[in-house]
């Protein structure tokens, strides 16, 4: 049957397909280490206890009717205070909209500023920008990033593509790499956007900046989270932020996201979200507002959560560096943020014990799945070149004691290659 061009062109995420393949193996009783999914095992990383109790109390109190298009006032007030306290971002509650997670915010931002045929610039690897551009009938402009830049885009790479762009989609900390923008990197991009919009004048649609910072509270050590508005206040008029509780509070299934933007964009995003019916549930909204106001509880949870994530990320990083030191063609980028480690398996051309040559990165991926029993996500799944030998490793479902076992399993698989 013939469907719309949009439906015919949209594809299922290869990450979902990969996860289904691995889950089937696990259900069949096979021992498998699933480091693919950007989610959390609630038995390992539960949401904050105080937040859980507030949700239960809200349902018992009858918070089960429509929440309103903008979001509940107590949550928008709490988000406004959270941003001011921890991120030095001053947005009034009226500048904030609530939705059921970050995805409706991303989609509504795209639809608010992208016309059919407009260019959308985004780095690869990155998460889902290709799908949102397709859903908005935009034109993809991919910026292939490099490990020496921590897989973050540079102003130099963006500049030649900027003339006809309607949107630049950025994410920091970045899914899938767990890396962050350096201060100068982001300043240069902001200056580029401001210069471009000044040249366009008032009668032409500006280029907007979409800044997804859903992982920003999971930034580790000496690494800092920079935002466009902190670095260049003038860019506030062109910047749409996407944020929420999905990652920093292990609440992926709670579905609470918030966006903040200039009033003329936010109004249209709110309308689009409203027509989609993509509000966050009223009880969860009220509970989140009550919880986020508990400053000590929030800080206590985040301190513990960051520590546990970093222990796993550093464990894997040290493991890969150990294997690299033994001469295996693997590598990793030191963890900076989020729940991801960027690792390299440069095994193309190696031979398996039965004489089969790993003649492609897809063959390498299959070998690691079958022999090491480790699930990683290849960066080409996030739009990178098929020649990329880099992978995303996620620790959201990993127990700390499994880290050493996984590295040992990988080493055994590497030993078999010649």
C-alpha cells in the first residue's frame, strides 16, 4: 500500500534493532553484556527516593487531570531556580515549557523554525538529528567530526555550510560520545551565528541554535559545561534549550522534559506540543516541582550518581588503555560527561581463528557481539562514516563488578585474532 513520502522515508533506528537482537539472546539464557542502550537499570540506578515518594503522594492526592499546555507553575518555578543556581541561566518560569521528555521539545523546535527544504546543520556522530530533519522536511547538512576535537563540531567546519541554514543542532554533553564543548570551541560557533544573523538583517529568517543539554548535570571532574548564552548573551534571541530529568535523575521512563527559548519560539513550541498532546503527566510534574525544590536532596543524589557513573566509565577507560598498552588496536577517549565512553576497535583486516577476515567494520561489530558477548553501538549508527572504527559504550545498565569481567571477555576475543 502506498503511504506518505514522509512515512516511506522514515526508518527504524538501528540501535533499537540491535537492542532487540541482544535482548533476544539474553532471554534465551545467553550470558551477554549489553552496553548499547542509553537508559538505566532501575535496580542499579533508581530515581531519587524523595522524587519517587512525591510521585506516589501526587497520585494519591488526585493529580490525574490535564496539566495545561505550559506545564505546572510549581515545576516551572523549580526549573527556573535550578537553572539559575547550577547553570547561571536566568529564565523566568514563563520562558519555560514542560513536555513528556526531551523528544517532543526537539521535534517542536524543529517544526517551529524549519521550513521544507531548509538546511539543518548537525554534527555526526549525533543522536536522531537525521530523523528530526526528515520529519521537518529539511535538508541534512552533516558535519563529520574528528576524535582530536572530541567529536565536537568546529566553527571552521560549520562556516561554509551556514549561508542557507535555518538551524544548527548541537548537543553538549554529546550523545553518543560523552564529550563536551571546550569554551573556545563553543564561543567560535556562537560568534559565527551572531555574525551570520547580523548579515541577514531583520527581513530574513535567522539561523537558530538548538542546544540539547539533557546530560549537563552529569559532567565530571575538571570538565565544565558551557552554554551559548553564558558565553555570548546576545545569542539568547536565537537559542532554544532542551533539558529535563531523563538522564541526570535516571528518570527516562518518568518522561519529564523542559525547554526554554525566546518567547516567540516558545509560544509556537508550546502550541505544537499541545496539539500533539505531548504533556508530561500532571502527577509527575507536581512531584518534580516539589522534589527539585529540595536542594539538599538534589545535591546529595547528584553527587552520589555522578560518582557511581564515573567509577564505571573510568574503569572501562583504564581497561581499554590497558589493552592498548598490550598492543591491541583499541583506544578510548577519557570520560568527560554523560553515561557514555567513546571507544575504538580498529580490528578491520584481522583474521579469526577459522581464517575468516574481518573485512569491514560491520564484521568487526559482529565478531565482538558473538565472541566477546559485548554489545556496543557503532558510531555509523549515529550518522558517522561507515569507515569509522569508533563505538559508543553506555554504563547505564552496568554493575560495577561487571567492568573487569567485560574487559577480560574483550581481551579473550582479541587474543584469538591474528
